[in-house]
C-alpha cells in the first residue's frame, strides 16, 4: 500500500516445497533521496516462475512477457513482511516495501 491505497498484490500458493502465484503490476516513483514518492496499480500481472528459501528470506522470480523481476520477501511478523526488488535496472537505493498479509 502507498498513501492508503493498494498498488500491487503478491499471491503465493504453496505447492509441495515451492510457491507459485503472481504479482499484479504496479508503478513506483522515487524522489531524489530514493524514497517512494508515488505508487499506482498498472494493468496485468506477472507469473511467479521460481522461488527459493534463503535463510529467512523467500527469493521470488516473476515473469511478465519477456521481463523478469526478482523479489526478496522477508517476514517481520506473521502479518508483515519487507519486500525488496532486486536485479538489473533497479536503483541501488530502491527502498524496501512494507507488505501486509490480507488472507
């Protein structure tokens, strides 16, 4: 959520020892200090194509058309997580995103 509005949703489904699901598309704008200045939903979603658990962090790879995105999801409590977007083209100062479990 950003400014009280949902801009993206990650849906995870456990299938054996891995997760599947999707992430709805969204756009995020950063200010000059690297803080999130804007965030809004965008059409479509990206399929989760790969997951792996690295310590306390779930590494998620999504694919939308030809574009892949990597996410690092770390649980902070049963209801809250910190999500980091990583990979080529992602600014080094991109801040973590606070995520809440809704179901």
